[in-house]
C-alpha cells in the first residue's frame, strides 16, 4: 500500500498493511537534527522575528524546501501543514514591534509580545485594543470583506502537495473550524459565554458563513483531508460543559463538517489537547474521521478510548510527548508497545505523539519511537 492508501484504510475502518505513522508537527530542533542545518520550519519565534525584520523570502524558501526534505527523510504517512510551515505573515509598511528586552516586544498599539523559552513561541500577552472592545451581536450581522488567498503562502503549500500527492495522504488547510468561539481570548471569552450569549451566537453564525466561503479559497484540490486544531479542553476537563457545547456550538460545527465533506469530499482530522472525554460523542456526531493528540497526562487513555470508541473514530496518538521530551528511549518504546497492543487490533489506529514531536524532544527518544513502530507495525 502507499501511504495514501494506508491512511484511507485506517480512517475508513479497513485493515491496512501496517499501522500508519504520522505527526501533527515536528518542531524545528528535531528538524535541524534530521536535516543537518538551521531551519525556519516549525521555528515559530524565529520565523516571527524574521517577518518583523522583513525577511519573508528567506522564511518562504526554508518552509518550502525543508518541508519537502523532512517528508523525504521520515516515514510519515501524512503530510500536515500546522503553524510555521506555510502561512506567510503579511508584508506591511507598519513598523515592527520594538524590543524591550531579550524576550519582550511592544507594538505601537501597546500590545506586548513575549517569548516562551520552553516552547519557542512568541505570544501576545497583553492587548489593550482587544481588552477595551465591547462585543455586540449587531457587529456580526454582515461581513462583505472579500476572502482572498495569499499567493505567497499558496505557492509553498502547492509545492509540497505536488511533491507528495500521489503517494502520501495530504492533510491541508481549509476555511477553519468553529470549535468554541471565545470572544476576546480564552479568559474573557469564557465570561462572554455567560454574560453576552447573544453576541457569541451572532459571532458563531457569522464565523460559519465566512469559513464556508473560505473553503473555496483554501481547500487544495489535491488534498485528502483538513485538520482542525483548536483545543477544547484542559487537564481536568473540557473548557465548557457538554450542555453548553451542545447549545452554542454543536450545530455550527456540524454545518462546517458538512460543507467540507459534501462540497469538497474531504476527511476531517481533529487535533485536540486536554481531557475531552465528555465531548467525544460530539466528535463523532460532528463527523470527525480521526481524533489526534490523546493526552495521557490529561486522563485520555488510548486503550480505554479504543475500547469505547475505536469502531467509530480513528485514534491517532499513543506516545506521550512528555516521554519524548523528558523520558528515556525505553519509556517511549513502552508507550509504542502498549498502544500497539490495545489500539492496533481492528484497525482505525495511527501511531504518533500525544500532540507533536515538540521542542525539547530528545533525539534518541524520537529514534526509539520510529524503531519500535517499524518492529510492530505490520498487520
């Protein structure tokens, strides 16, 4: 079987020749070890700083060339396009944020950006413009702004897809997913759900319409699936309860899934961290073909999920990212063996990390994952 055929079999409940192997993302430090040179691929902070410095062409070349080289280097069955792999930052005449110290920047609107040395992200930690905004239902009634494709980004995406579309399963972008609409960010958004529900409902309805329109612009004709990557939970449970999710967001997510599947014939793979046991029936009702991440440190046990849901949705995970980063090769091999023993029978299983091959992953641990998969993957 080709990788494409193997993944389709896993998603459709057929038994492939072997358990597919894939990752949501492989971060830059592992990419550099594999390719032998510095990269912007999945180097989120490095790429953002380069954009601020006007080095867009340099980033684009690295994303295109190194993405292709990485896919050739690794036995990945799925090609994915997470952040810092294809979507270019706009080129503007705006001055870049000024650096306040080695890890902090401020833009002219007063937004503060900070570097995380653990994940090597740059995140906006204070936004006075957003924080001062008052949301009303009326502002979401109509949005006629044309949806346009960024051709610089599309050229990167297309180059990678053309390289692998015949053999590998392509999981490309789309207009996005609804997930949970949190107006003003995580903390404020949860408050808005309780205090300003009509604005949240109006924003959700508007978002679905815009995302359906954007599918026509962003879904690549040679891709096989889209991946929706919003997290819906934290370590002890979902961000909102099942009743609230059903009330506010279930039908909106189902409408988005229908548009992707009925209009474009795409599978939908859902990346979601945290404990979302209470939402898994919704995942199936929405129409997700696979659930990726499966965070054991948040109480998501792949063996229990296989027992309860393995005939209705493909499970993608099995190796704790915490073991890749902080464990030993034997810890990783043990994760692979356990996942293979309980999730491999009957199909509907893709091996991977419980999030990604994240920053800080020990190279020997990652090599142990690949080696143990190769020993146990055959059906």
